[in-house]
C-alpha cells in the first residue's frame, strides 16, 4: 500500500477526479479528508470508502472562504494530527464568453475559486506539511497551459496558467522543508465539471480551427477517466515520485498537442 498511514486533504472530492482520487488513496492505505460544497456528494464518497474498510471524513466547505479552509484543516488535524498530502483539486469552469461580454463579477468568481482557493488550501495546510515534509498536487488544465483554442475561456485559462506558476514558485520555496509541489493538467476527462459552465453566445468569436478527427490521438477520440487521473495523483503523492517537484504533467492522451 503506497500511501499507508498518510493523511490526504482533498478538495473537490465529491465527484469526478476528486472522488476517484479519494477512493484510490484509501485503497492505497491513506486516511482521507474529503472537502466539497455539496454535503450529499462527499458523504456518499465517505460512506463508500468506510464500507470498504478505509478511513475518511466528509467536510462541507467553500474553498474560496478562508474560514472554511481553516476550519477544515483544523477538523482534519484534530482527527489525525497531521497532513501529508494536499490535493488542491476543486475548481470551476465558470463563465465562457467573449471578452467584452465577460462581466467583472464572473471573472472574479472564477479567479477567486480556482486561484485564491488553491492558494488558501495550500497556505493553511503548510504548518502541518512543514513538520515532516509532504506532497502538494494541484489540478490545473490543458487550457491556459498548452491549449489556447477554447474561445471564451479566458478567465478559466488564466486561472489555470497561474496555478502552474504558483506550483513552480512554491516548489522552490518549500524544497528545504522536503515538500514537493506538482501540477497536473488534464484534458478531456469524463467528469461533471461542464455542469458548472455558463456559456455565452460565442458564435463569430475567435478563429475557427479544424482538428484531426478524434482529437485525442491515444484513444481515437475517447476522453480519459477520472480513475486514470487518480493513479497519476497517487504516484505524485507517494514516495515513488520523491525527486519530482515543480513539474506540470499533462494527462490528455496527446490531445493538447493538436489543439495549441
């Protein structure tokens, strides 16, 4: 069990990549704190894990609110004393719209949740990670890092590009504490993140780009699975990746190489 007795703090753990990672971590021996704004979702994931003999707690929290994150960190460490792995996974697609139609409020909401939320998640976990080292993994995206063809996704892409810069900065800053920081950049993955995407009328905006049929070379067009991403996150959280830090890893079946 590659994560035996590790304590993992996972945001956005109610569905998709977060839920799949929580289950995978638990199977590998980790104790998992599950965070989400939706209580029903994380309680369901928690119950799945405990039914299989794993250890998990469900914490309802909004990662854009400092008090919520601080309270969630306290609840986790009150139960298990420490945090070894932080998976800052929660985020939204937000509103996709032409720049002149994108409201300041929509811009702020996307940046607040995706970027500020990541910052606070890491910031408030640091005192525990510094005690004995650990691993930080952040979920960014192919958007804003290797792919810039999704017209209207400006706020989202900017938040994802900033997450990559954030990880590279903290990888250097925290290296002396034996804390590793890495960022994953998923492409098309079977999740429900599109459910929180608001799309304005993008007709006529941007440049029409034609891609090869399928668009995902490795799978002939089929999206990846949350479980495949979970395996990558588990690797980055484990000692098997002990000399990897400050690195972005694209997990997209080579999709973004066609869509830059």
